[in-house]
């Protein structure tokens, strides 16, 4: 049990982050936040859905099926699960030492407070950035799965009103090295198999440009538009490859060929440079935020017109609630777009489904990594694309189901 002093300290800290009011109650949606307040998502009173405390008995990091899974178990033995992303193997000591202790033995119904505690208490904030928030977000997402399974509801029903049941996808291609003709032919095959109405391709060299990558891009983009036709949506991702001058030049090339979104033209930390690129372009929308983990920075990126579309990663940025908060930040900053980063066709898509179901400013087509002929593992829910769209399931929790047998030989890494 928390002492009264501990509770008040935690509650006031949450109020400072915009997750709770100073009274310790869930902060309502702020339609007109004051100058020093961040917009937040309306967090429901879970005690109305769950009359009794949901005590978290354990948090485990299990390895099975060659993947890592964060598994949260309640005192009653009910489990919430999320697959972990590729960053987690390098963050295990941080997860174990700094994050998990703030969740074990606590009431899952107070999830915003638990997230804040894991960020703020014991000077954890000194580790702030992707490593810390990825660990916190993975636990938060697993706890949401737990709460959904206990109530028998999809997570989005615990957080608000669904505004969509499906969404259109684009096909990503990460190849910067192959012959442009080869990449285009591969994309055409994937588009035919999925019915997707768009693609996203790489330009530049990922945090670096060179004459080789410059020539590749200038050949690739015109060919791509020629082969895909005028109606196909095209997005381009530079992964911070360009200087400001190069970003403007390549941006104009993209505009010339009807590309709609230009993602991270310059180093993601160079706000002034990206803003300069954005101001110089007339048709392209600039998008970014995958690397960012500060809600204050997201607000600045939106309000100062660095980006037109904010793209927080569901895990890097700290989970579902913080993604929804970024959605509100974008909406209230001149109705900016919101397109959270979640390109996988595996269980990592689960939290994206919950956010996509709720946000009114979800922008455009959403990312999908698709490999023709790849067999879906039998141990978990298959991710299906039908006529260019993915249906948001109404299954409990995150919407991912696992074969129970996979846990029998799992190994706990913490």
C-alpha cells in the first residue's frame, strides 16, 4: 500500500505531466489547454469497469519462438502480453532495474500513475529517451492487454469511442541498394497481392547522402511514378539523409512527381533545418517523430510547423496513452495529421489497432511490411490485408491471440 505522502507525491507529479489533475483524478480531455499545459487524452475511471483492484503479481520477459515477450500477470493468474520490438534485447538491465519495480505489486487500474512513477521516481527521468520509454511502453502495453482480457473488451473500448473499424495500408520497401527497376517490380507484385493503394520508398542513404544515393533517388522516383501510374499514393522516407539544401532539392523532385509525404528529410534533431525545408516546399507534407519521446518536443514540432504529420512510435514513445496524447497535441496544433509508427505485420501491430480505432486525425494510409509467400506463424493471430485494408479486430485486449503451447518452454530473462 502507498502511504498518503507517497500517493500525493505521485499524483502531483502526474499533474505536472498532464496525466492527472492535482486532485489525483484522471485528467479530462483538454480542448483549450493553457499555455503551460499539454493536451491529454481523456483517461476513463477504470474503477467503474473493474470494482476490485487488479494487482500486478509479476512482470516477466520471456523468450520463446525466437522472440521476446513482456508478460504481465495479475494476482488471479490472468496474463497481459505484448511482443517486444528489436530494441529490447539491448535494454534488459534497464527494464529489470528501473522500470519493472514500479509496476509489480501495484493496481493496474492506476496505470497512468504507474507510468509516471516509472519515469519520474528514483531519478529515472535522468535516463529519459527511447531506452527508458521503450521499456515503460512495453510494460504499459502489456498491462492494457491484461485489463482488456479481464474485462473481455478490446483496449480501445476502455479508452473511448471507436471512430473506425478498418484502415487502408501502403506497402513499405526498405531497399536503398538494388536497381530501381528491381524495386519497382517488387512493389508492383506486392500491390497486386494486397490491393494496397500506396507505397513508401527510401530516398537518400539513411543519415547520410552520397553521389551514389543521389543518383539512385533521381532515377528511382520518376521511374516509380511512371510504373505505378498517376493514381497511386507515394510516400518517401529519407531517414535524416539530407542537409537543408539537399532536402529542399529532393523535396522539389518529389513534388514534381506527385509524392505526398516526405519523412525526416534532415537529421531528426535538426528542428530548424526541417522547418526550413518544410517552408520551402509547397505541396509535400513533412512527417516525423519516430525517434522522439518527449511530449513537450512533440508539441513544439507541431506548433512551430516542423512537421505536418506526427509519427510517434507506439513502443519508443512510451505506450498507448502517450501515443493518444500526441494525437491530441497534433489535433490542437492546427489540426495536424497523426500517423503512429507501426510497420510490422506481427503482434507488434496490436497497440496500433487500439490507437487507430480511436483517433480522429489518423492521416492517410498506414504502413505495412509485406513479404509475398511468407508463411504466418501458427502460434499467433495472422495479420490479414484484404482489398488494401486491415480490419481492426474486436477481440479482447490488444486483439492478438497466442497458442498456449508456446509458453511451456519459454525462458524468463529477468
